[in-house]
C-alpha cells in the first residue's frame, strides 16, 4: 500500500505541470524512500528525472515497491480541481489499477475524492549514471526562464558559452542576433538572487529552444536552477524540491 | 545549421 500526503496540493500541481508537455505518461516508482520517475520525450532528446523524497510528504508510507503508470494530462486535470492550499493525499493498493486522490480543504469541512485509472506503460529506461561536469551555473530560475524566452524569438537554437567569469547566452537567427551575459554575483540580502559559475573547462554548447521552453515550465518549483554542462554532452538542468529534485537532461545540437 | 542529437548517443538503455 502506498499513501503520501502533501502539505499543499500546489507542489504536485507544479511538478505535473512541469512534466506534462514533455511526456504524456510515465511510471511513478514508489518505494519506502519516496517516489521517482524517469521519462523521455518522444524524440528522445529530453529526459526527465524526478525524485520526491519521503521527507517531502507530511505523511508517507509505502509497504512494497509499486509502479504506477500515470497519464499526466489526466492527472493534471484531476489535480487542477483541488485548491493550491489543500492537503493532497495520493494512495494506491499494491496491485491497484487506480490511484486514489483526496483533497482536504484546510478551512472548510470539505473533502474531495477522485480515482485516476492507471496505465500499463512499457517504457525504455536510460542508464543515466553520474556525469562529469565541466561547468556549473546557478542562477535565479526566473532569470533563466526569461533568457530562454527572449532568445527563442530569434532562433530555434540557444548557444551557451561559459568562461571563467561569465556565461553568455547567444541566439543567431534570420531576423538578427541576441546576446545575454551573466556574471557571478553574491547577494547577501537576497541569496536567491545570487549567480554562481564554477568552471573546469570552457563550454560552448547549443540546445534546442523548444526543449528549453519545456524545461522552464519547472520555474515555479524552485527559485534557483542549476545548469551542469560538459563538452559534447547533454546539459543537466536541475530544480530542487524541498526534499528531492526535478532534473532535465537535454541532448545538445551539433554542427552538421 | 545545427543538428539535434538524441540522448541515445550518450546513454545506454537499462
């Protein structure tokens, strides 16, 4: 039996919103330590890795490992029915064909209960082991989202060039070009506004703008995003959860 | 013009 109670429905809402345009359905793997997901988009370019650790939940129990195949569009519709501040409890029996979803209003005496039909999903898993990292950039997630949106008006590719003291985001398109440079900054009063860049090797990588548009849908999950880049390798974009993470692995573009 | 690679070039299947 699985039972997990979120202090606020908004957290699961944000997680599902961040994933559903990239993958339509995925397996939620539930263990005594928490819930994890690995899912790849249809084009095999973008991979989502989600970990919701047990400590994220107000209450959590999972007696036996269970895999729950979930249609994210359907889950999103049902979760959308609850208020952001509601308690949200998900539960499933060991051999369940449905996920039970309960919202509890914290003020009114109101409980809403839904069942989501589960799917049998046969998905390939990729072996994403520990990766070397040449450069790590941490910046406010809203700033990164704005950079991606702004650069997308120019080109379907975004080039990221990292040197010792700056990260350059560059777009070259038919109508013109754009450059945005960010530099490390420590903001003691507003640590969430700080920018850090650590570098072992300079980086010059290009990524597809449309995939970055999917990634930045996770912006509301965390005030910061950490971008890990390695020469000629997928970029890793990580949004931390209160306990766990939502990570995206994005395959780079190469010169033809 | 740049070509999009896929993750299968970097990660093996489990």
